[in-house]
C-alpha cells in the first residue's frame, strides 16, 4: 500500500460534516484532489451511477463546473468510502447511512464542544447535544 504524504492526510472528523456544495473557481488548492466522476468511481471501485444515486439521496454534494460536470474533492472521496463501508460491510440502507452519518457528526460536535467547554457550561452543553442526538433517532 502506498504511503500517503502527510500534507494529503484527511482527518475523518473534518471530512464527515454535512455535505456542502462548493463553488468552483479557477484557483487550485494545493494538496486537494479534484476528480471527475469517472476517476472518483475508479478510485472508490464503484459504478458512476452509484455516485449519482448517493448525490440524489443527499449523502454527498460534489461541486460542479460551469458545464455541470461533477467534481469530487478529497473530502467527498473520504465520505464516499465511509458510505461504501456502511452499505457494503455494515448492511445499512441509505436511510440508515443518513442516520449513522448524522449521529457521527453530532458526536464529533459533542467532542469538539467538550474540548472547549468550561466546567459550568459542560452539563448544559451535554444535555443539548444529547437532545439533538435523540431528535435524529426519532
């Protein structure tokens, strides 16, 4: 397995946030890969139609060129690898994947908040985060 250069490593927590549409400009961000759908599908060993299906389901939102070509970032690739694992290895359907990603994102926010919270604010913050998690499950 090839070693990934340290400037190309993507933190899982950063990559799993809510998918966002990005506006494509003529600037290239160094260290960030941009892939058209055929290359992304090959990297992920998935059919391009599966990537389109995940986009329709709202699980990923690749950026678009002026000509409406889908462009997948490194974050999108990491997110799609996780989705592929949840569907293929864990047996979740797309609704289950959506809930799992939402719960994981909420837990990441909880962890981030715990790192920044003061002692007095901690209890209120935990109650709010847990309330959000229970709303997601309903």
